[in-house]
C-alpha cells in the first residue's frame, strides 16, 4: 500500500526530476491518474500563441545548433543519457502514475530512452553519405547530409516518454531542435523529461542554444499549430489513425515532412509445429501486457485447427487467472485502462463481437480500485470469422481468436485489415517461417518469429504500413528523415562535359 496520497507522491516524484507543479492551478488542466481516477496535479495549458512563440524560438536555435559539429551535439545527448540513468526510477514512477503501467514497464520505457540516447551518441559520428560513380571524367559526385530544421513531436498517452526520445535523441544529434506536444493525458512525464534534459544542458554549456528542446502542454489545438507551421520542417506524430488522417494531409498541404506512427491491428499465427508453451507465454504478454494499451498489442490470433483444443483452453486459463490491480500497490500484471471512455469502447466492441457469434471470456470490470478507476479482466473472444470489431483497433485488452486450416488463407486473412504495424508467427517449420517473412507474407512493418508482437528493441527501425502511417523512427537508418540530403557534383577538370552526352556548345 502507498503510504502517502497519490498527489503527494506525484509532487515528490516531479520534484526529484527537477520539475514543479501544483494541485491547484487557476484555470489549470487537471491531470488524472488512471490508477485511482483522482486528480494528481493541475498544469497551466499553453495557448496557440505560446506554441507559435516556441516554434520561433526553436527556429532561431536551429541557426546555431546546425553549425555545432555532430559529435559535439552527441555529447549533449550523452549527458542526457547520464541524467536519465540517474532519474530512471523517478521517471518510471511518473509513467506509472500517469499511464497506469507497472513499475517494471515504467522503468522499461525509461530504459528505452537511455538506449536510444546511447545509439544516437554513436550515430553523431556516423552521419555519413556516399561517394557515387560519375559518368563524367574529372568529376566527383557525393551525397552530404545536413540538419533539417525544427522537428515537431506529437505523442500519445500510452507511451508518455519513449517515443519522444526516439525522435528527440536522433533529431538533436542530426542538428535539429525539437518542440514536443505530449498527450494532454500525460503532461507531467513530459515536464519531468524536460527538467531532466535541462540538467544535461546546464552541464553541456553555451553551445546549447535556448529553445533546443521545448514542451507544449495542452490539447490537439497545439498539435495543429505545429502541423500547420511552415517553420516546422518535420512532424513526427504518434497516436490514433484518426489523428493521422488529419495531421498527414495538413503537413502534405505545405510540403512538410511527416513521420506517422499510428494505430495497429496486430496478429499472431500459431502453426501446428509451434512450441506451444512458448507461444502461450508470448501471446499472454503481447495481448494482456500494458492492459492491451500498446500500439503493438496482439489483437488477433489465428490458431491452426489441429492445435486449437490445446492452446485455446490454456489461454482461457491464463486469462482467468491473470492478476488485475493497481501496479503501484500490488504485484498485478494488468493495470487500469486509461479512462472511462476506453472502458466504454471495450464494452461496445465486446457487444458487437457477441452479436456476431463471438464467445467472450472475461472483459468485465474488476472491483479492485475506486469507482473512478477502470480495471478490467482482459477478454479472450472466440470468433467464428474475422468481421466487425476484429477488423479495427480497440485500444483495450481484447484478443480475438480464430481457427485456420490452410496456410495461404491465413496469410491473406492476416493482411486483410487496415493496420500494418506488428505481426508474429509461432512455428518451427522453416517454410512457414520464410513465407511469413517473404514478399507475400506479413505486410507489417514488424514481422516476428516465435516472439510476440510487442516489445521492440530500439536498434531496428520502428513503424508500420497502411493505416499505421508508413513512418519509421528509432534505430537502423531512421535518422535520415531528420536530415536533408544534398547531392554534390564537383568538376575538377578543364572541360565541361554534360551528362547523358548532351551537346550545348556556344561560340
Ligand atoms: P490520439 O490520437 O487521441 O492522440 C495522440 C496525440 O495526438 C495527442 O498528443 C493529441 O493531443 C494529438 N492530436 C489529436 N488530434 C490532433 C490533431 N487534429 N492535430 C494535432 N494533434 C492532434 O491517441 P491516444 O489515444 O493518445 O493514443 C492511442 C493511439 O495511439 C492508439 O491508436 C495507438 O495504437 C497509437 N499509438 C501508436 C504508436 C506507434 O508507434 N505506431 C505508439 C503509441 C500509440
């Protein structure tokens, strides 16, 4: 049991990170913890004018930061990683308070920030281009990469800090200032991150201009300022497909660059040769972990008809016995839903599934917290076919289970939804595995074998296709989106040969 009120724990945690807040800000925006449904703080929301001013400050900062050498920019990110290590426990607790995650998952999210910072520090010495063969004698052709400009980062409630850092750590070493609009449901974690970042800036010294990293507290209207501002070179927006449908076209309208990280409808396939014990554990974490509120949560499961009676009863047992409760007070594996709207959406989806002949196991509200908090038993739904709510993302712990008999058919069913984020196959059959990973296999940005759909590492590029938005951030060569590429051709000869043999001789 907590020995102090949640609001006091919140204030203490924020203070430990270097940020301050209050319970009672006049005209403030209330921050509600899903753990108890109580208001734990209130923060002053910013206006559209504040957002515009932040973008202007960032644009000025860019003029200085782009000229600081890459490895020196990396030094700031290295210092930030040190500060994150020192504040890992506090930031992790802030994530638990605001998003309802277990301490282990909260700490894991901060660890992801540390990991991407370490990656970015190395990257700061590797922002290199190519030397390319040229058809013209006495010429050299090459590619150079330059800082892009201000990066606007919009993030979702369910990962209150890691996606910011996936973007910010790369943007900063690439020479770009960042302006962050976190979810209006989780502003405190953002303010805490900003305070930790400022500690790194203080140690770094004068090379870091004012406005290098800023946070905008408020609702979608502030995100719209970033979206529409011609001074924001790149928008990286994480959230629902609904939000992406608004942001994407608006950024395109002004020819801005956009990384969209949107919703998924992730599936697993369990084949006859699968290691069933391993599959069971991977599915349980993928579908019930973080109370089904990960973009990569497993939402659909296709089980081969020959093993359906082995794995589905075992899953039902796991679902019935999983512990649900306040993860700061108990060892519960499943925490709360973010709010009442999420609970309603879950119940609506289960109602639709029932009407289509689905057999629902679980899904009811659990009386393990106050009336104002929304704890539910995760739901396993045996569906006769892939229809209705199975075709869309409901951001709650619902796993729809279906059978299959033919491998080609299941590949088709797997891909027959709008989301294209993450996917898994459980098999020890080499042919099935390779087909799943092949051009006619999973059409998702993430395709895994014998592990679940969630829990990606920072080393790979993260993102998905179709209604997930097509963006990539984090590892691999995702850094290129944060820089502009120039192709340079240098003539060191005494002639002027034209490409493609074109002749244009003047007297
Ligand atoms: P949301 O779309 O409601 O909000 C996300 C962010 O977008 C918030 O900061 C919000 O203020 C902002 N926003 C909303 N409308 C906007 C507009 N018109 N212009 C500019 N900004 C706007 O999403 P949510 O409920 O916070 O998060 C859950 C969703 O996010 C799920 O669909 C989940 O799959 C998705 N998600 C995706 C990823 C990914 O990497 N693909 C990661 C986490 C969450």
